[in-house]
C-alpha cells in the first residue's frame, strides 16, 4: 500500500507539478525581460501542453511586436533627420 501511494505521488508530480513549475519558471524569466525564453514539456494533448504552447506563442508575438515597434521608431527618427537635413540645405 505504501509503495502504491509513493508511486501515485511520483506520477502525480510528473503529470502536474513538474509542468507547472516549468511554466512558472518561464514566466519568471519573461518577467526579467528574457524574451527568448521558451518552455518545453514532454507531455502532449493536455492542459499543460496547451498552456505551454500559448505561453511560447505569446512570448514570440511580444518579442516580434517590440522589435517591430523599435524598427518603426528608428524609421521615424531617420525620416525626421532627413527632413531636418533638407531644411538646412
């Protein structure tokens, strides 16, 4: 009975707590500003794998939006600089 309980606890940990810890660790990395963070879990077709895919997709979209915003700001600054140069000449 004790062995069965121990095996159940180990299985429960692997099924629930390990993926949850991986997702939380990924969120902590993201909170630090690490936009290259991705979470990998080995389970497929459960709620944790769905959350992991959504987390990774959201981080990737956020990273792309920040890069796009930066490029837009850079292009705007370059256009302003060209305009000011044309005013001087």
